[in-house]
């Protein structure tokens, strides 16, 4: 019987997905509600001037961090979903299967219901910390 996924096909698929991800990382910062001139951005970044134009500031301080964070968050969610599917040996497994979603919801509801229990740790609020703790405890 012929296998559907041999070594050559596997490498080809990985390369294709890698190229797609890199293309998305390059194109996504160029798209936004405020049009920017990429030539100006490149001139500001390669030039020796200390003052950047508004386009360069938007590109560096707004779009690059958002695209990077979106890429990391999406990759993390994909990895966690794959781990759940491998652990449970079920291709339809989801975080709600083990109760992680419910635990996070209970933790967030507790933080919202008890406003006197307000705490923060760095940039994280009470709701975020309790949701994380609820997900981890379940």
C-alpha cells in the first residue's frame, strides 16, 4: 500500500507553509486603515536621520508589534491544539474537552464578581490572572 505522506512530500508541505507564513509576515504590516508609504519607511530605517516620519512610527510602533503578537498567538494556539489532540488521541479534541475553557471562565467570573479582590502583576489584571489560575487548576 502506498503511503500518502512520504519524506519528500512532508518536506515540500513544510516549505510551502513556511513560505506562506513568511509572506504573511511581510505583507501584513503593509495593510492597515492608514496608508503608509513603504519607500519612506525604508528610507527612514536605512538613512542616518534621527527623526522618523509618521509613516515610519506607525510601521515600527503599531504594525510590527501587532503582526508579531498575532503570529505568536496564532502559533501558540495551533501548538496547544495539536498537543491536546495528541494527548487525547482524538483529532476532534478541543480545550473544552478537558474543561480548560470552563475553568478559565469560572476564574474570570470570580474576579469580576469579587471586585474587592483586586490585584495586578505587571501588565496583567485580576481577571486575566484568575482566568489563568482557573484554567490551570481544572
